[in-house]
C-alpha cells in the first residue's frame, strides 16, 4: 500500500506567508502614495474651477472683493475650499484636505496662477 499524504508542509506554508508579507510591505506604501495623488487631483480640479469663476467675477465687477466660494467642499468632498485672501486685484485660493495630507499639506493657487503647498519641504511640482 502506498502512503500518499497530500497537502502542504509547514515550511512550504511559511514560505508562502513570508512572500505575501514581503509583497504587501512593498506594495502598500506605493498604493497609499497613488491614492493620495489621486485625491489631490480632486483638490486641484476644484481650485482651477474656482479660479475660473473668480476671473468671471472680476470681469463682471472689476474687483475680486465680495467673491464667494459656491460650495465649501471639492466635488468629491476630499478638500475644503476657501478664498483666503482677496482684494481689488488679487486673490489666493486654498484647498485644505479633509483627512490631511502630510506630504503636501494645503494646496494654494493665486490670481497669477502661482501654485503652492504648505507642507515644509514639499516640492510644488510633486504635489501639483
């Protein structure tokens, strides 16, 4: 009679668990980085939309004073939007992440089209 044991040994099972752990340790940070980048697109899109409305307001009123943000959140609800400074000829818009973004912080856009971030050491090109 043949003794045919079918199944996995403990060593084989532990090797599979180790490989899955290594793949998870490498993949998860990359995944979260792409999710943050995708979330930033919501804030950027909303800032650009409000900038267009600010320019329309200026064309109609010859000033940025009195302009308001129609909705206080971005289209997906990931950012809180605000006009942080506005005078007759300039404005600054800010998108603050609802859940926080330690890599870039708040996203800013001014009337000259200059983009900015509030996180220390963050490069604007990496966040925008």
